[in-house]
């Protein structure tokens, strides 16, 4: 785990990159920001979490770090020990954790529940969607208070690194670490943010070829085929919004069903 700091004092704000080693966008954005070294109004801690997995360009070494919290300093696996260390590192911080996906190119935010932190941070982020993950938060960093996760875009893409940088700038402006006029947030001028609540995962049956037929955040209606395994279509028993759905992004699930629950006004 690599830790850097911008500004003087004990940070109450943290940015975490590379929870997953094959999602380098956050690290690139952190390095870009540190190289620019903007004047910080409040100190900020930057954490590159899973350096071992990052070096090998793999999601994890022993197990998924984002299912290993709270972790254990004496655990047998690298990620379980790392989860313990990372949780301690960000314990007293309002934290942004950067990810990327195989499912969706646009950036969006994830929070455990829409609380005061989510309400104050999300409107500053270049996103038009925030997803509540409470039902599926077990073992994830997002389960901790004051943590906002961001999906920056497609894994290994240039755009995801650009989006990650804009997300960090928006987050640091929201938390008062960067002056409001220091770095304008790029992306669309979002006046409101749609809120979705994550529901049940969509399991994959054993197959060689997987296909997702639906678009993420676009409503799938009852009776519609939304995915296929070896050509066998999966049909929606009831309508839902697909979230984080991709053919090969996860080992055991296509992604998640979600419902649209409202709008967050900025
Ligand atoms: Zn990730």
C-alpha cells in the first residue's frame, strides 16, 4: 500500500485507488494530481491500495479486496491483511474510492445509503447517476461511513483515467480541499442526479459464451430477454434497471438488478 499526502496536517479526506489491481485509472489520476500539486485548503491522503495486484494487472492476488473488509492483520491472504490496514488508514476520513468496469463507459457514484456525505459530495461529481448499494455492501469498503465509490468508466481506457481525475477534483472541491475555482469540474453540467437502489445479483449459469443484451441504466421490461448464456436467453420475470451488467466482468454474476428510486437535487 502506497500513501501520499497533499497539504499539511492530519488528513480527514482520503482518495483510494487500485482496490482492484486491474483498474489503473485511479492511480493514473492520483499521480497526475500529485504531479500538479495544487494548493490544498485541507490536507488529503492518497492511497494506492493493492500495489501487488496492480503490478500484475490482476483484480486481486488471493481474494477480492472489496469483499474482504473488515479484514484481519493476521489473515492468511494478502487482501484480508490489506483490508485491515486500509480500513485503519481511512477510518477517520471522508473517502472517495475509484474503480472501473467492463460494463459502462460513463462515470457514476455508489454509496451505501444516501446520507449527509452522499448528499454533499455527489452533486460536485461529474456524474448523473448514484447507486445505493446497501443490500450488497457486505465486505466492501463502501460499507464504512463516509465512503463514496466512483466507477470511472471502462477498465484500462484513457477516458476512465480522465474521468477519475475529474471525479477526484469534484470530490476535493466538495470536501473543501480544493478552492471552488481551483479546478473546474469537467463532464456534463449535471443539475440533478438519478438515484438507483441496487437489488439482487443476476447469477450466471455454467456456460462458455455470455452475452448482455440490455443497456445499463435502461429499463428492462417484463418478458424482455436481457442476457444470454451459450445462446440461451434470460428473460426478465419483472421489470428492472440493469446496473454493472457485463458479459465477463464478474465470475459468477452478470451484474445487478436495480430500481430507480428518485432524484438527488443539487
Ligand atoms: Zn473495482
